[in-house]
């Protein structure tokens, strides 16, 4: 579906322009540079000239570098790093810290003082040289305002050294570390290569000496602090040990050194006695129990409840064993005689008496054993009772000593802590004293700066290449900026995209206006373009085959009259009947453009009526060259509004519509006067003329908006006065056609 405005000719969807996709191709860049070659050349030349002036004032400088290695793994002989460097930091932070130390003003002043940089020509010129441009301008303005410049004070040697150090830090020195290694580069740039090497090497040595002195000062402070701490710690340790000895003596906590083997045991004499008494008591109790058991066993055997031979003491007695053997032998003889003799026989009686005597003796011996065992049991019981009393007393003493042992442990803990601190401090004091003369800086010089043989980059050649590149880039930017700021339309596609209307004509500039108006060169691009517009208007059934076409523009001097005369003559030369009406009554130019003399004009319609055909015949002037009928106008400017709104003009146009194939009305600009908007209501279609690259886009949009407000049917737009030499193939189909037009007919 096509979209139309009120009163506008419908535009087929297939012919509506597509919105161009913004893109920049290499060919487009070349086209822009060709069109804007003057802008490119001027900007590039100015930039290049400024660059050359800058390069000629550049003085070659020489650059050299000394390398130092930051060693973060030193000072492993002791824990002194915790005293002299504070908390441990990461290697990266340490390296960055060394970089900041190198860039410190203190080191720069030492270097400047050692080398007396303030007296070298390079630094002396920087200190005492002429003021800069800004300072000179400030002084000039101050003098114009009546202020007298202050006299420069005479600088002392120290002040000049400080200024030299500041110049060195800000303009000459670069401290380089890539963050991935421990190597720091001290890079110096100067006009004198020998001076650059001297500064870099001196800077490295000053940095190493500063680092070494910093560590020596830290060790000195640590040594003094440790020396002050040793004597009080020693006194504190002696006091703690004396308190332990006095407490032991007061509470009887005398350690048994013979059992502990060293002075760290806690076994006291009372504790040793308690252990001995406890062991004796165990043995006494065991002995008592053993004796009582044996006594009970013998007494049970005597009562007939056991066998005496099973009693260990009886078994162990040799006498009782012999008596028992004799008793057994006599018992055996008695048993043999009983079989042969009577019981009252003297031999049996004697043997029985002998057996009784042996039994009595055995009982006597057993009684002795029982008495001995009983005595031993009683003695064991008495010994056990005595040991228990001694044990109770020893336990009481040990309990008292255990209570005192708690306080003793606290005293010993204090003494141990004091001893540990004293020994540790004493060791550190000895270590710091030993390390005073062996300390090295945490950095090492690994490469001295050599005297450079060639200037440091960028050289003048490199600066020249940079200036040339900058000139080209800025020239291209200026060309594109100029192209971007162009206010008009460059192609039919741009015009179609902006207005939403088809561009029915793209007219090249007429190098020979007279020949172009006479339509003599049929193969010229201009004539072909006019013929194309004629075909679009007369041969398009979709456009309603308009017979009356109004030609107007947004602003004056856009070529609308030239186009109107050319279009009307093109129809006449093609054998059609055409009429050209000059309706620009304020500034008529059709007669002058067509080369005719005004004999009758459109102004004669004012106040007339009646036969419009007769009036048409009376106003027409014939162009003898092209047989074009023209109704010119005179520029008196009177009664313009009455004429353009009169029924006489409408009747005249209606009469011409029936007699001619195409009636062309040259109207005033839309934005200048209301005439064109009123006249557009009389015409079948309106064509808006837009000057190539000149008519502002906002003006074209505003003119079309005004025409549509009057219900005008706008057939399309025509781009006029296009410079074929400035066209490129990237500016649309019309540009491609006209750039290659001549080669088509060869």
C-alpha cells in the first residue's frame, strides 16, 4: 500500500525509496576527498606546516638507563626485618616502594648536589633562561595595566640545587618497572649523552647508598633499644629466681636432685619419703597377711581340719620331717608285729611308747613353729601400724606442700618467661651487633648506564612521519566534517528519503545555457534529463496524466524558471502542444529566459471576464524556435493577490487545459509568498525544484508542509544545477548515469 498526502499524486510502493543504510566504503572516502580536496589540502597543509615548525625547534636528546635489582629475600640471618621494616609486605608493594624512593626529591637533590647540575649548561639555561610564552604574555598584560614586574631575586646555591632537582624529576628522569620483575630502570634523558650517563649512574649509587644507610640506621636504633632492655631483663630474672628459692626454703619444697637428674624435676624430699613409706607399708602388709595365713592353716591342721604336711613352715622344717619319717617307720613296724604278736607284747608296747614320744616331740616342734609364726605376724602387724602412722604424717606434709606448689608454679612461670625474654633479647642484641658491619642494601646495581651513541626516539624523521600522518588524518576529518555540515541534498535518494516523494528529475548544470534552452544538443545530459522529466509527467497513467503542472521552489534562485522553460520547450519540440505561463508576477523572468519580447502579459487579466478562450488567444506569444506558446508577465507587483485568486486566471487555465497537452506554470517560491500555494490549487500537479547541494533541507520540508496544507497534489521533486564533475558513482543511480553518459554514445 502506498502512502499519500492530501492532494498528492499516489506513489507506487515499488518506487518509494528505501532508507539508506549508513556505511562508509573506501570508494566513498575517495569521493569525499575528491569533492573536498581544497578543504583537505588546506587543513593538511596547515597541520603539516605547524608540525614542521615544531620539528625544526626540537633539539635531539640522548637517553640511557641504569638497572638495579631489588632483592626482597635478604636479611635472612635474623628476624631483624620485623624491627627495621615493619610488617611483611608483598614483593610487588616493596618494588613500588623502591620506585617511590628513587623518585623522592631527597635523592634528586643529592644527585644534583654531587654533580653540581645547576652549573651545567642544560640545567643552567632551564633555571636562568628567558621566560616562557605565557609568562611573557602575563608580563606584557601587567605592564599595559600599569603594574611593574617584580625583580627576580638572586637564588642561593641551595635554591638552585633544588630547582635543578625539580627539573631532573619532572623532565629528565623516568623510573621504569613493568610489574613482573624486580628490576628497576633509572632512565635519564638529556641533551648531553655523557651527562645523561653520569646522572643515571650517580642516581643508582645514591639510591644504593641511601638504602644501605637506611638499614644501618634501623640496625643502630634496634641495637640501642636492645642494649637498654638487657639489664632490666637480667635484674627481673634474678629477682624471679631468688623468689623461687626463698619460697622453696620457706615451705620445705626442697627438690631431690639425686632422683631428677636436672633442675627441672618437681620431686621433693617429702614426696620421696612418702613414696618410700608407701612401699614399706605394702611389703609389711603383705608379710603380715602371709604370716597370719600360715598361722591359721597350722591351727586348723592341729584341730584336724587340715594336713600339717601341707603347711609350708612344717614342710620347710628338717627336724619335723625326720621325726615324721621316724614316726612313719615305727607305725609300719607296729603294723607288721600286730599280725604276729599280741597287743600286750613288750615289743609292741615299746614301739607304741616310742611312737608316742616322737608324736609329742613333733607337736612340740610345731608349737615352736606356731609361736614363731605368731610372733612374726604380731611383729608384722606392729610394723604395719607404725608405717601407716608414718604414711599419714607424710601425706599431711605432702598435702601442705602441694598447696604451696601452686604458688611455686606461678613463680616458676614468671621466671621462665623472664628467662626466655632475657635470652631472646640477649641473642638479638648479639646478632645486631654482629650484623652491623655486614649489612647490604636491598638492591644491587646490575647494569651501569652507558653513554648513548645516537639520539633517543622519536627522532626528527619519526616526528615528521607522525606530523604527515596527523596532517592526512586531520585533513580527512575536516573533509568529512565539511561534508557532514553540508545543508543541501547531494543525490536523488537523499531527497526522496527526506521528503517521501519521488525525484522525477536530476538536472545537470547547463554549461551553455543558450544551447540548453534551445534543446539543440539532443545527446547532452541536460536535454536527456529534461526529456526524462517530460516522460514522467506525460506518460505516467498512475500519476493521473496531469495537463497543468505548477513549477515552484522553496527559495529564489534555484533554477525553477530555467527548468520550466526547458520542460515546456521539450514538449513542443517533441510535437506536443505546450503552454508556458509566467505566474511569478513579483519577479517575472520567463520572457528574459526564453529570449522573447513581452507584447502582452498575464497582468492584463486583472479585472477581466467573459470569453476565456479569446483572452487566451490574445495573451499567447509564439516562440518561433520551438513553437512554444508563452504567456509572459510584467513585474509591476500591483494587484498580485487579486490576480492569483481571480476567476479569470482559473478560467484561463481551464481553457488552456483543453487545448494543450501540457500547461507549465512558473510560480513564485513557496516560502517567499503565498502566491505559489494559491496557484497550486489551480494546477493538476506541482513539481518542487530543489537546487543541488544548496537548498537547506529544512526549507524544502517547510515548503512541502505549506503546500500540503492547501491540499496540493505534489507530483515529485527535481534536483537542479548538479555539477557532473563533482558527482561520484556512490551518490545514487542518477550520478552513475550522468558520469558515464558520454561513454555510452561513443
